[in-house]
């Protein structure tokens, strides 16, 4: 009996490790983008603002430059935050697709990309320390930089 349970445990560990190895940095970025988009649209996020946007079929949700303070406008910060929170999630998804396609072909990400990604994340962490940038993206940026550096040394 011990031998049978031990074998099952080893098989489970093997398949778990195999699954984890298939998760690329690109898939992590896609997941972050989807989570960000979902949170933007949820009722606990900016759902109320998106209900308002839907009344105009999402067309011209802002007055654009007319709201810019330098143009003597008044910014609607709820609309502004809702749009950029949503749009950031959407923007990070194709970045994840690109990174995934590079890594899937067993290629190494350019070091300049991983460094610039880390810098952008660090700026976000500095500006909004109690956010997803700090809790999700910073550990991922460090992991991507370190793991990519190891891959580059092996190549």
C-alpha cells in the first residue's frame, strides 16, 4: 500500500512540474491583463462607470483634451481612472502574447526588454505602492529578469 501511494505522489508531482514548466512569462502577463480587465469591469471595480459608458455605446466617454487642465478643462477622474485601469489590462494582453510566442519557441527575451519592464514596474510600485504593481507585477518582473538571465547564460 505504501508503495502504491508513493507512486501516485510521484506521478502527481511529475505532472504538476510538467504543467508549471509550460507556464511562460507571457502566460503570466496575459493572466495579469485578464485579471486587470475583469477587475475594471466588475461591480467592485469600475462597473458603475462602465454602465454609464454603455449608455453611449462606449463612444466618446470623455471630452478628451477639453478635460485637460492646461486647456482650462476639468478632468472627470472617475472616468479617467476607469478607462486607464481597463485599457492597461487590454494593453498587457498582446504584450503577453508576444512574450509567450518568443518563449514558446525556446528563445530568450532581449535583456533590454526585461530591464525596461522592471523599470516601468518599479516606477508604478513607487507611485502606487499598495497596488497590483507591487504585489503581482514586481515579483513577476524580477522572476522574468532572473530566469531570462539564466537562460541567456546557458545558451
